[in-house]
C-alpha cells in the first residue's frame, strides 16, 4: 500500500505528468539495462518518459515499449581509431539534436537527462536550459580515463573530455553518480556543487534477477562452467579471460571445464580468433549478446565461477562493473581485479589474483573451482549482500526522491518542504 506522501505524488503526476527525455549514445535502449531501469522506474512512478539512443539493425526507429517512447537511430560500426571516435561523436550528437526536437514536438519534456559516455551532450543541455528545462547529467563512465585506456594515450582529445566533463558538471541541475569514487571525481576534478550530487548505484531488480533452474547444456558435459559476462571492448580484458582458459586447460592440464563468454562489443571477433588460435574451440562458447533475460539467468545459474577480467587501470580502479553485481544477484562466486569499487561491491563474494596476467587469473579460477565449500559460502554471501544493499529496488528510491526534489526546485539532496 502507498504511503500518504507517495499517494499525493502519484495523484499530482496523474493530473499533469512530469515529462522526461533520457539520452544515451554508447548502447541501444532497452539493451542497456541501466538506462532501461531508469526509464521504467520513472514511468512506473507516473512520469511521461521518452528515450533517444542508437538501435540494432533489426529494431524500429520508433516504438512504445512498457509505456516508454523509444526514438532511435542506426548504430555505427565499432570504433577502432581516434578518427572514427570523433566521427561517432559528431554522428550521435547530430541525431540526438534532431530527435530531441522531434520528441519536444511530439511528446514534450521538462527534463533533459543524459547518460555518458560520451560527454558531448552538455551543448544540447545548455540549449534546453535556456528554454526553461532542467538538465540532468548521469555520469556513468570516466570518459577521459576510458579514452586513455582504449587508445593508449592522452593528448588533445583526453583533455577535451576532461573539459567537457567539467562543463557537464557545472551546467547540470542534478548530477547522478554511480559510486563514491565517481562522486569524489565530481568534487575534485569536476569542481561540482556537492548539493547537486546523488549516488544511484547500478544493479538489477531483485524481483527480476535471481537464481533459476540452470541450463546445464552450456557446460558441454563438463563438471565446471566458468563465465564471462558483459561488453567486449579493448578495455574489458576479454583476451585475458581467453588466455586464462588456455592456461587452465593446457598449462595446468584441467580439462573438465567449459568457458562461456556472454556479451558483444568491438573486440568480439578478435577474441573469437584468439580462442581459435589457442585451440580452445572445444572449450569455449561465445553466445553474443543475450537479449532474453530468462535465458541469461539460466546460463548464469549454471556457472560455478564468474570472471571480470578487466585489467587494473585508472578507469577500472574507480568504476563499478555491472557484471560484478549481476554475478552476485545470481549467487555466482567471482574472480576479478580487486579495485576499490569491486572490493566495496562484492567483499567476500570475490577473490582477486595478485596481478592482471592471464596465468594469475587462470590459477585463481582453478583454485576456486577446486574448493566447493568456499564457492558455496561466496555464493550465499554475494546473493545476500546484493539483496541487502545493491538491488535496483534500493537505488530506485534514491532516484525517485532526487527527481521529486528536482521538481520542487531544490538541490537533489535537500528534502522537499525544507
């Protein structure tokens, strides 16, 4: 049953819906689970929600899904050079400008809410602020560090992204950060106003992401299954996962194991070729992106160990990886780099190799596969920690409260009525 203040809010929204436009550049919506959860949370709370994002080739340019209006443009091929990176930024900026005018005409919106990467939408935010709309900056990635890791250099575009990040912080009426490390970045590098900042952590809904009956066929008749989950870009360490599998099978000689790589990205074909070169075709399966949540849960529920092989660097050290929380939600013990945020999120549900070498990852994975009791403890601990503090249901309340404050004309961390 709704509490009295919540009933008042829903009633007021029914009389005159608050309208929000969400924008994402790097992934399609609803494939991007984080932005889709933001969209559906706002929609269920009575907001009128529209979204602009790229789209996969098979999807329509416009549709309404679960009450959310999706406006999408064709997705460009993967980016492999700085020149293509700039081309992609300009392409997405143009389509976002074009479609935002269409959304304003057809749906209307009071809030222009952008999720990075890239930090290029401050310019559109400035335009809409001049037209009396609110600008929300959802800081999902450290773009300067992501650029540095991806292209192995800094230079002009690195420093431009630092500047664009700071402008985004300064122009925003509300800043949404993923974790405390990102909040510190906003305060220190971004010189952001602390009253604008709220932390809305990523995590799946507990009611939708849970252990289920496993699909044991993905084990290919082996005793153990080791799973990678997520984006496969240059910065994600999928090659480390493949080389660790080779170390386990051919160096350590343990062959009663299969490896499952769930996800897609710029490096998918490259790591497939690597697996073939390492003679792992019989030991590893690449599923691509798994759209159906029920199928993904059956795969994860069959896993004995989940691997987040992102190398330790300036980007991963402070970022919360969605795969960590998703493994915990299903009760999968984790082997991952012990970054600040990995350690905070998973705690005793995670073990870390001493370094980023594939051999170290392989040894840590094998050690965990051989210890049934430890895996059982880590599974139960991770699932309970997810339920206690990392599920989307908990983040959702922070998001909706912050939006209420925004529409009250108050800083996001100032309660309405004060």
